[in-house]
């Protein structure tokens, strides 16, 4: 299971570092991405907020991390989490490091 993030984005690199600490069971790797983070597992790829959620849900060190991951993957909340992810992606150059 691998989480891919945009290697050219300083915000994304910092967030990936945090993911490494929260979900140490997940491989985290940089790629030249432009639009979405990717979580790749045997069942296929997840993108954006669902990529983050899946990585936390399956690789989270603590129970609360895995719970947050499952909440991010709830289909009824996809419009909310998707809008938040798109806003962060559009503004990531202006955001402080996580």
C-alpha cells in the first residue's frame, strides 16, 4: 500500500511527513502529481481526500487515527470532504505548513 503525493509542493511534502508519523504502515512516495494525492492498494486507487482517509484507516498507528480515516471515507460525506480537499489543493502554495 502506497500513498503518493506531489513532490514539487512544499505543503504536500510537509503533510506527507505528518502522514508517515500517523500511519507508519503505509509507504509514502513522491511523484510529479498536479491534482490529487493517490492511495494505491490491491483493491485499486483512491484519490484526494479518500486517499488520505484510506491511508489513515488502514495504516494508522492509533485507533483515533484509523477512526478519522474511516470518517474521511464515508461516501455520504464525499461532497463535504471533496470540497475541502479541492480548496486546500487550489490554495496550497499560500497555506502554512501542516
